[in-house]
C-alpha cells in the first residue's frame, strides 16, 4: 500500500502503522466508577479493542523528523512494521535528524533502539517532553507508581544509555517554524501533542490523549489503566476533543486509525474522514 502524505503548511506528514495492540476490556476504567465501566464494556460487547500503534514522519525544508518511533523490535514480531514502511518512503535511520517523542512509553519510543540497545538513529537528536524526562528519569519514583504504569522508567533508562547527550528536554511552544509542542498531561505527566500550522486547517498529533476512539469519543471519561493520572487524562481528552471539533483540526494519534477530524455527536464526539 502506498503511503500518501498530507501537506500541512511547509511539511509533508506521513502516518505509519507499527502493529496492533490488543487492549483487553479489563484494562479499561471509568471516572464514574466500576458500574459505568461495566456498562461501557457491555455496550461494546467484545473482550478487547484492537488499537493501531502509530508513528509519524515529517518531511520539511529542514530535513526529516519523526514523531514517535513505534515499538521497533522490542515488542516481538507483531510490531516493527513502521521501519520498512518508512524506508519505502525514503526515511532511513541516517536521514532522520530529529525525533519528537510524545511521551516515554515503549510503543512510542522503543523504536529508538537496536536489539543490542544502541541507537537506531545515528544522526538524530531526541526531544523529550521535560516533565516525562524529569518523572521517568527519577528511579526513586518508580515504586510509587502501580506496576501497569511503570514502563516509562525502563524506557527512560534505555534511551539515556543509547542517546546520552543527544537527548533534549522539550517545553511547550514553538519547536520549528509551523510546529509547536502542546501539553496533553495525564496519560503521562509530560505528554505532548504536536500541532502543525496549516493555511486552511491545523493538524494536531494528539498522542495518547485519545486512545480508544471506538469507545472514548462517545464517552471521554473512559480511560485505560496505563493513564498515570486518570482524572487529568479525561480532562485533557475532553478539552482536546472540544478544541479539535471547534477549529476543524485534522487529527492523528498514537492509536487512531489514519487521519481524520473530530465532530460533535449526539453523545460526545465522533471521528470523520478528512
Ligand atoms: Zn500509546
């Protein structure tokens, strides 16, 4: 399948699917409690939700960058499909000069690494949201976090060993002409989305602010156990969906299927095509 880029401002944006993640319904939680969660699960009627795992490539006048990397080879043979797909579009490890991470979870960052733990991208600087670097870089905090939410500490450690001084702490605001980092905290403390300014409409790569479009669009209070702060996650999700609908932004995400737009629906929101 040919991967078509979307042009936003001075950039061409590609989305690459790295594999599918099976989110079991036991991973769900609901801000209104167990009963609300159980009825959402009942309405869904299946035992799991299959989620795309995505990363993005951005080609611009200053070169090639990625937003996230997929899981690389760390999550077994059902992942790692983004690498050959990127190569087919001319994004080789050598041509990538920057990787913007949305947050420090394995499905977004393990593609930074070779099997032996060395850097997969020999020429890239790695930009990491500052609050994720501070949090997941602090090993003492590991024990304070439930087991299902600890993956980021291991990712931070491995990334540090592979990239060292090529890791840079990223704050909210402009990064390059036409690209800005937008804080989307909750899923992790520092999660950032990336907003690209277009002539007609902007694009927001909303990271994991919206995980499970099939369920959370209609019910934004529904979350996954991987959300470090469920209350903040839901607030971020709702605010992001409202803004995306209001401004007709094109959206892409770590676990959405391709690009689309957000509209208000009778209950909550829905995602439409472009
Ligand atoms: Zn994710």
